[in-house]
C-alpha cells in the first residue's frame, strides 16, 4: 500500500512504520492517523510479522496533533480528530504484533501519547525527550494522560501535566514510561535487536501475551486470577505450547506453527 504521511516496510518478521512528515515535525492530523491505523490493520490482517517498530524521520519524533486541525475549528471537527486518535490507539492495542516506539527525538503531547500507547518504548539517550506540553497553550493533554497515567505513577503524571516540561530519556526510564535507553547512534540497531529477540517466540505466544496482559490489567486481583487460570488452561493445550514444552524436554529448538493461533 502507498501512503502520503508514512513509510512502511517489512524486514523478515519485523515491520517498520516510519512517520514521514519532517516538514510538519510529524504532527498528527486526521489523514496521518488514519494512514497509520490502516497500515497497522493491514499488517494485523496479513500477520506476516511478529513485531512492528514505529519510528520517525526528521529532527522531531512527533510534535503532537496538528494545531491547524484544532484552532478555530467547530467542535464537531475536533471530536472527529480525536475519534481518529482513539481509533489509532485502540488499533495499537488490538493488533497481534508487539508494537515498539523507537523515539529518537522529542515526543510531545500527542507524540508522547503515540509512544506511550505502544507496547514498548526505546529511546535515544541524548536526543529523546517526552512531555505532555498542552498547558503551554492552555490546552490539557487529556488523551495522552490516558496512556501515560497507566505507565507511570499518578504524581509523576501530574507533574508532567502541570509543568508541561520535557523529560529526558533517563528520567523517563526511571519513572517507568520507557523500557530501554540506547546511545543515539545505536538506537535503531539496538531496537532491531530487541525486536529480533521477541521474534524468537511464536506469533501465538506474542499475541496471547499482549492480549492477556491488557485484558487483566484493569481487573481486580481476584478477577485477574480467575481469568489467568482459564487462559493458562487454554494455552496449555495449544499447538505451539505443546511444541515448546516438547522441544524443551527433548533439548532441541522449537519449530513454531505460525499459522495456528
């Protein structure tokens, strides 16, 4: 598929989706978010890759939502824009692949939301920065708060909101917002290594790990254990778990059936 605002390629079992609007600092608008959503949905439907990396071209990872699609717009248009954003975030959650945000530079407002909504985040040590910067414009970052508040503690999330500051990769790592910090010139190489490490497992295991995590995380502890018990039982009789256990006992490499889920 051809896109205007993004690039997409697949390298073996890894898909690479690149925000490609450097002249707009990769600002997210209705068209861009629709293209990202459609690309992810297509990759999910085909399920040829196990991991998808979202990265960006240009000096900014993503500057948030396009202000031109908010300023002086009727409220119906703004609702439509953020419905598109909601659709994108739900798609990231729903696709069977592990989605990694590879953040090389500033991810602010909706850009911070895009990164925080991914399953994992890697970041460049010196140039990556994260912030919910809406209060600069007297505009609260309500949608980014949804993803960020589920990744970091309440007090730290509130600090991000109230100060509108940009936080370094190291600060973001310490607060639990991101997973890995790499030297800037090694960011993509190291992110690919992480993706390849995840790809060692079956498509089935990656999909179930992701879906089960998000299903249980909002449950009470007793509900989560009831859910987990049933999932462990169902997964225990799956083709790939059977192969995985058998290969371990036989001391050989497992051969995954990636057509079975």
